[in-house]
C-alpha cells in the first residue's frame, strides 16, 4: 500500500490546479492518469474528464499515448499532464508538447519531478533510486531545464506561470512561485493563444 505522504504528494497538484481551472461546462484531459486516483476529484471540477493512459488494464480509461493523443484538435479546454514528461525520451518530449498544444484550446498544465528535489517525505523514500535516478525516468529536468523546455513553445502561449511544490512538515504541501533548487516538482500553467 502506498504511504499517505506519497499519496498526498501525487494528489496535491491535481487539487491545486483543478481548483484553479475548474470549469463546470468544460472538458479536461488527464493524460497519463495512471490508476486514476485523481479522477473523482477532477470529475467534480469539470463537466467532462477524459482519463487517458497507455496501460489498457486500467478500468475506465481511454488508451492513448502523450506522443499520439487520439483526440481531435482543440477537443479539450484543459489538459493536465503531471509527472509524465520525464517518462518520455528526450527526442519525444517535443512531440508530446505539440500533441498537448494540438488537442487543447485553453490551458495546459504540465509537471515534472525536479532532478535536484528531495528523495524523502517525512522519512519515506519517494522512489527507489538506482545510481541516484528513478529507473523509470528517461529524461529528468531541474528548474532551469524545465523552464527552458517550456519556453521553446512560448509562441503558442499568451502566458506561462511557473510553480513548484514544496513540503512543510507542519502545514503539508504548498505551491510556490519562486523557483528554488531542491523542491519536489516543477509545474507550468500555459495559457494558449486563440
């Protein structure tokens, strides 16, 4: 069973951005939704939620890859892709971003673990590192490389806001807007043109 601290780390950005972008008449794409633990919360915030993952064994998901999203152009108002991009090869990361841009009409929220971030929460190891890296991450970002990557697509956006998640042992997870080394994850909320 997943420790509560890890569940909180994974749920926190969905709650934060779900509340920020809530649209009772909009459609949200949750790409690489995994086991879908966040889906009930998102369904409370959006009229329609498309939960998508490459794992066909997950009940109730649409099977699809972030590098080849089986949706029409501008089909969703909001796309959220958290802790996904680092699982994609460096050469395919640009394809993934262009797919998110293609299928989304208003906002993209993308997040990635920070390669310089903490390995433990409340004394619990987040993942079993091999040679200091998560063996499932093909290309990790730090705060600088994450911003550089997102800025490559700035011509498609009217606004980009950056965030990082941090953990306070007393108050729990918090979203910060001043990017610092050693925090858990980097996020970008991108407002699309048009």
